[in-house]
């Protein structure tokens, strides 16, 4: 897989490319990432890539021409082109899974003061990473690249991907490591029982409970299996009896 990022701030990507899972994925050549400086495609000697808005208004807008030139020089006919923007549908795990199937993605990083609206015509899709405004699309492009790359085969241990938050619209169950007792906060005993069936049952229940507690909006759109309906009834009983305590 190849990911090409068009940006005004290439330096922002140094830490991202040189750390942890992404560094390893690059070293193993599981992914190739090209960072392209949009200014290299400016048509003036001052390398200016922005100008004032037609119709007036504050600030400078990123122009379409350098972006188009950068895109033409760095895309292939098969590239899937994204534009980061707060004016788009919010990104989620389903979209990450969809993008992970592509071989060639180009991400154009938007600009904090704005971007010529015609850039929309150059892209396949606009993506927002959430309902807040960032100073530019660089962090958004890293979020997209990170979430996509970790889904590629062999980038991380497949067991870690076996069940994780947002699969099936549920949050991942809570996990614990040593010590058993930290300042009175104890690991649930069932996890030490060695009984794999019981542990699996407990984890399924906790996944439902945590989704109810922290993301009830996900529960609303979730289609429950018969097993999950039974688990929900168990959770209610556990809460009533004090078997499970929540804040
Ligand atoms: N640029 C500014 N805010 C953004 C957001 N929330 N998502 C993607 N790109 C952005």
C-alpha cells in the first residue's frame, strides 16, 4: 500500500514516520509513505500558495493550482484521493476498514484559513476526523494513515485485531496486567480463574456494559444477537444484585 500526503508542513510528519508501528511498517515495506510539500508546486518564485478570497473576507486561502499540480505529479490513475476538512462526514472504523482495502491513497491536507472550494472537484472524498476544527489537515491525515496502516496484514499482531473497539459497533472489553492489586484496585478474579469459557463470557458482557456506559449512541444502532440480549439481562441482574458496580 502507498499513502501520499500533500501538505504545507512536511516537518510535522517526522515523529509520525519515525516511531513505533508506523516506523516498523515502513521498514518492513508493508507500506510506503510519501510526504509531498505543496510549496514545491507553486508557480511563483516566492513559493506562495495562497491568496485573498474573492468577495472579501479575512485571511488567505490555499489556491487550487499548486494542489492540482502536486496531485498530478504524485498520483496514479488508481489513486483514491482524500481531502481533510471539517466540512465532511466524520471518520470512523468502518471507513478505516474500507480505506485499508485500497492500494494507493493520496491525502490532501486542508489549510487552517481555508482552501479554494474547487479543490473538491479534484478528490474522491472529503473526510473530517471529528466535530471540532483543527489548525490544518496534517493531524487528520496522520489519524487516517495510522488507523488504516494498522489494519494492513502483518503490521500488528493479528490477535490484537481479533476484537477491538468499534468492531461490531461495540467497545472493547477492559484489560488488565500486573500487578493484581494496585492501591486497592484489583483485577477481576474471573480473569485469573483459567476458565477460558467463563473469561470469554465475562469479556463479552463487559464489552456490552462499557458500550452502554460510555457510548450509548452506539448501542442505539446496534443489532443485538440472541446471546447479547441474554448478556444484557445478566448485566441488569448483576447491577441490581451489586455483582457489578459502576460509578
Ligand atoms: N481540518 C480542520 N479541522 C478538521 C477536522 N475536524 N477533520 C479533518 N480536517 C480538518
